[in-house]
């Protein structure tokens, strides 16, 4: 099949990652995939996509808002491109609208597939009704997002599927621990290391982690904690750590270039947002890396993970429950090992990028056969 993936992302977001991951996996399955990106995103998106193994890249204006000259230029190029395309797969609103409009202008319309990556519900106004009636299939990264579409009556159940996951199980796999990385993260001198990989945003739950670590310290349990990432609320979290007297225990690691090696350094990992953040990419990568995980029951987590089998699950925002779960895992190395092995097995069997691409391939073939 000749597949055109269109994404207007300005930076390396979860949308961009998902589009690139499935494009690469579809290429591996023998399909001709072209990735259409926004002009001016060479460094943050296009170079990264090429580094991930994407061979065919095209660029479009994908201008924000209504921009007649740029939009007409994109429409003309899309109409010409459709003649040598079998399926168009879009990831954001701008390219979705342009692809559907181009389909209306060509004598050979192609199936348009839309992936929805975020939790925010799509409003069923007249414009969206028009757009989604002309969309062959909607793919969502969680079952809850699919439910939003069904509740809004924008697409029928037969035209929407949930495809969680997409982790690269070759890049993220159990690795031999690098003690240099572990020391960099604060886990030297035989101290257990608890890690969290996340941007510093209010909804990510860093404050709950600090609270939980303080509760553990009051019980005499003082693991090293590495917070990997950057973001706007980092100063607030640093101040919370200072007030709790945890400076010698918590390391602010910033960005780490090799996340697979970073995960291998952890004794256990945390994913503790207060609300769903869409595809929850780090969940699947952590599991693929064989790292034992504690996660809050939000978004995709309760849809795909079983408490005590693949991970330990705790209520969102509950520092006491989080502290109990961390203490339990630190005290039980065999349980950590079992969870790591089961999590890896789950992703490989059901939620890898290869599995998502295989499911998409079946859907594309169904649409073309119809």
C-alpha cells in the first residue's frame, strides 16, 4: 500500500512520535509510507523522524488558523498527491480538514483515517459533523477517547477503533544496568533508585511523589528518587523538596538522552498523573524496558494493565497509597522481577509499535477492499 501520513506538529509531541512509530513499522511491513510534516520543523520533527528511520518525508505549510494562500497551496499539492496514494492518515485538525477538502476536489478520493491523541472531547458542531461524515475511520489511543466520539454521535462504532500502545520494543528492552547512569541519577552507594520520567507540569503528579517520599522518610525508608525531565513547574517541585528536607534524596536529572539506559538504572518507575494525558507513551516504554512500574488509575492504565500482574496501580492523587506501593515493591525484589517480566511480555504481545501497525494494516486493507 501507498500510505500518506500527515502531521502538523511543531515539536516532538506524542502525536509526532505515534505517527513516526507507526510509519516506520508500516515501512518494515513492506508498505510505501510518506510522512508529510509542517514546514520549518526540520530540527524538532523532521530530523528526529529521519533518525527514527523514516525514508520518505514531504513538507506542507500546515499554517495555523485560516491562511488562504498557504491552504490553497497545500490543497493543490494534496490533490496531486492523492493520485499516487492509497490511504491518507491524519493526526491533527488542520491536516484533517485539508485532506477531506482535497478528497472533494479529486476524481479519485482516498480513505481518510484520523487518529485522535488527546482526551479533550471533540465538539459535535456542524463543521465537525461534516468533517467526520467524510472520514473513513477514527483511531483513538485509548478506549475512553473512543467513547467520547461515540457519545458525541460523530462516528458510529463500526468506524472507530482504539489502538493503545506503540512502543518500540527493540529500542526499549531489558538492558544491563549502567552504573555510571545510575550514579548520575543519584542511585549510588547501594541505595534503591525510584525513577519518574515526565515533563514538569501540574497534572503530572510531582507534588504527590514528593509527599509520598516524605511519608516513606518518616518511616525510615529513604530510596533515591530521580525526576527526569524539564518543565514550567520544576521550581515549585524543587521548593517542595526543600521544604520537606529531601534535597539529599531527590535528584533533578533534567533531560536524559538515552531513556532505555535510564530505565535500566531504576529499581522501579512511577507514572502518577492526576488525569489522563492521552497515549501515555512512557507507560508502554517503561513496560517494554522490563522496568517494574507503579501507575495511577487514569487514562489508558486501567484499560490495559491489571493491578499486581503487570504493575501496581494506585488512585490518582493519593500520596499515602503511592508510598505504600513504593515501600511494598522496594521490599519485594521477586515481585519487582515478576512485574517487569509480565509488563515486557504484555507490550511485546499486544502493545508494541509492530502490533499497532499490524492492526492499522488490516484496517487500511478493509477500507480499500470496501
